[in-house]
C-alpha cells in the first residue's frame, strides 16, 4: 500500500506579488528552483487566460530548469492552454473547469455531462506522454464518470473539507474517504488540493493513506511570510509522513 504522498508547491502567489508591482521581484523561476532545493517533490503552476499571476512565458522558463515533477493546472477549453501544455510536456496536467473570470477554482468537473469532451482532450494529452488528472468534487458518481474518461488520476477538490474541518473533522473527511476508495477501486490515482494547510493536512493524509500528491500554494506561501520558505516546505512535508 502506498504511504508516501508527494508535496507539489503551487508558486502562483509569487507571481501575484511580482505582478502587483511590475518588474521581476520576486523572481518566479527562482521560487521554483528554491522550492526544489528546499525539498518540494514537485512544482505546480496554474496560468489563467488573463495571466494575472503565472504567465505563459513563466511556464516555459520554469520548464527549462525543473528537475522535479512539473504539474500544470488550467482550463483545457482554452486552446492557448492546450497548445502550451503540448509544447512544454510537463509530467502532469491537471484539468480544471474554471470560468474565464473566476477568482480561484471552486468546483470540480461534471464528468458525466462532459464525458465525451473530456475523453477527447485527455487522449490528446496522453498521446503526448503527459499524465492527466481531473479536478473533481468528492462525489462517487463524478469519480465513476472520471474513470470513463481515460484520466490517470483525479484531484479531489478539498475546500469543503477545509471549511468543515474545524467544526467536525470526522464528518468533513467522510466523503473524501469514500471518493478516494472508489477511485482506487477503479484504478485511478488520487491527488488532492485547495485550502489545505498545516491544521488540516495531516488528518487528510491519515485518512487517505494512498494519496499520491497534494498541491498547496496559498497557505504554504502565507506561512512562509512568517516562518520562512524552506521551513514552511519542510513543515508541510512532515504533515504527510
């Protein structure tokens, strides 16, 4: 049984800070290099059409220096995104059903309604040798639908878990345990992400022992302001042990 869960650090917030002032401070490429040096198992970026944080050129520049796993998230309905992923050929592409003006990801795919479309786009990425993960809510039917698309993994959208964790963590984790178990039964890998932090991460890991990867950005970078970047990465990795 798999017990090791990889930590992929989402560096979008470095780009948000850079873009707010102009110039190249902080340097997003250096943020990726340092995350690797500080022990991250992977780097995640999520370019959006308006490039309000990570820019498409950032993705290309990071790809030149990456020596750990590279995960690119985004909306595959944008041809620009599809073309860029096929050009860069990351280890993994995570498909997220974002609207064009969406502040942040807030729901998973309806894998039943969009099954035919997802099958087609997933096949394009897999033919290029790219592992595919689908962003889904912790709903059994959505996991079953994902399995029919040909995806390699799902990424469980964990905002619901994070919101309920402090009130009732047993109830909060229950749908995620069921969804992960169904995914594993169907031969899918399981990733997770959104609003995971130092308070709720360990409990998630304890209850999803075969969790392949978590992608964490906002909370980790926020913690880094107080605790330091290297220390924060190591603290998050300890929660996954």
